[in-house]
C-alpha cells in the first residue's frame, strides 16, 4: 500500500505492499496505474496534446528530449521543454496470470493497464527503441525483440485501435505538454485551491529565476519591439511629411505613453507574482514545520505513555 508519512522532518513516499492484504494490493495497483487527475480534466486535454500516439523513443531523442524516469503514472508521457517523463514498465503488467487474477476483474484497473501497455507500443516500435528503453531502465533487460513483438501483437489483438474502447481516456492522447497541463489544472480542476492555483499540475520550479525565464521571456521580445517602433517614430517625426501630420503626432503621443506605462505595469505584475509566491512558500514551510513538530510530540507522547 502506498504510504506517505513524515519522519524527522523528511517526507517519505513508500510504495510497499502487503501480499496478504487485499486492500493493500488494491491500493498499490491504483497508485501504480490509475490517473484520476487527468481523467478529471479530460475534456480539456486536447489543449495539451493531440489525440494520437506518442513518438517512439528514438524520435524523442531526435527532438532533443532527455528521458526522465518517474514513478508517478499521471506524469507518464508528459513533456517539458527538453525532457519527457516516462514511467518504467511494472513487471506485473507483463504477467498474464496477474492480469487474470488481479486486474481483469476491475474495469478501471483494466482500462488503465491496457492504456499503459499501449503507450509502450507507441514508445518502443523498433530494436533501437528497445535498447534505449532497457538502457534507461524502462524495460527489463531480459526482454528480447522477438518477445516484445510477440507481446505487442497479442496486445493489439485485444484493443480496438479505432475506438480505443476499454482503454482509459487518458491514453486517447499521447504526449501532453506540462506547461499547458498546469494552466488547465489551475483553471478547471474540481479541487481548486490556493495550492492548486499556484502549483498547477506539477510544480517544477526550484529557483525564482526559472519562473521569470519561463513565464516572462516574452516581455523581452515586447521590449525589443517597442524600442524598434519608438525608433521608427523618431525617424518619422524628423521627416516633413509625417512631422506635420496631426494624426501621426497623436499616434506617436499615444504610443509613447503606452511604452512608458506598460513596462511599469509588467514589472508590477512580476513583482506581485514573485512576492505572492515567496509568501506562499514561507507559509507552507511554517505549516510543514508545525505539522512535523506536532507529529514528533504525539509520537513521543505515545512512547512515554506506553513505557513501563
């Protein structure tokens, strides 16, 4: 069963399983396969990706994307700039008996499992892809090309590729762009909160400079454009024809005011965003510190009360 706990101020996420406990097995499989966050915003996924298969691994490399291994299945085949997140293939998904005994009886697990396997059919469609997957730790090194092609033929024989019936809706899409997922999740998630609004689908910033670079790079382009226009206005005003035109004079006056006020507004917005984010991080840190200290006190109290 997936466990999330805090020990000595350290957050631990342990995906452990008690094979004698049915609830533990079910919880573990749901953690490994289900994608409720993506299903929740499915109607808007077309904004983040195309309804087509993902590119094979060798094509990802051609695009300059680095394979990043993740264990969170709802980040599988999500990409950001020069990296794409891929979840390794769980060994149990290649076990027919496990499917028969544990997965086929649960519609949600079955559809998610089929979708995940289908994603690997997209990603691994040549010997080069198979070698890349094994070198990256995505697939077991014991799988050879003949095994893989036999497996994919068997899988595709059970999936209707036209309707993708009995395949989880997330896998009606291949690659999803993280930047757009963040905005979709902020604006449409049913679990909207101040945390969701700030962090989005996945919060990937570790420095404030990254936030400025990724979200305000367009400001530099705007400043360059404004500079070019102002230079052109100066040249125009120096000519007899445009310098004596009331319409051009008014337009020049209006754009000059615009070029003065707009940067101030942008700087104010940027400053407000960074200040808000800083305040959020400070309060989140304080809240985490208090929870950790409370957990320690409760743990210590339990030990003392149980002492002889």
